[in-house]
C-alpha cells in the first residue's frame, strides 16, 4: 500500500511543481522546480517499495 501512496504523492507534487513553473514570480518558479524534483523522487521511492515488497 505504501508504494501506491508514494506514487500518488509524487504525481501530485510533480503536477503542482510544473504548474508553479508557469508563474511570473521567479521565486515561485524556483520552488516549482524543486517540488517537481521532489515528486519524481517520491515516485522512485514508491517503485523501490514495490520492488522490495513494502519493506522500506
């Protein structure tokens, strides 16, 4: 179950991060890039959990 939760959180963070990158504010764009990267990392974490059987 943790695998699914991490992947969903990752997708949400990645989508929100991409949306923030379309802002006119440079600081918001930078935060958006960071949030997108965080989302990608969460998706990888979910994939690893799935491969290891949620033992992570």
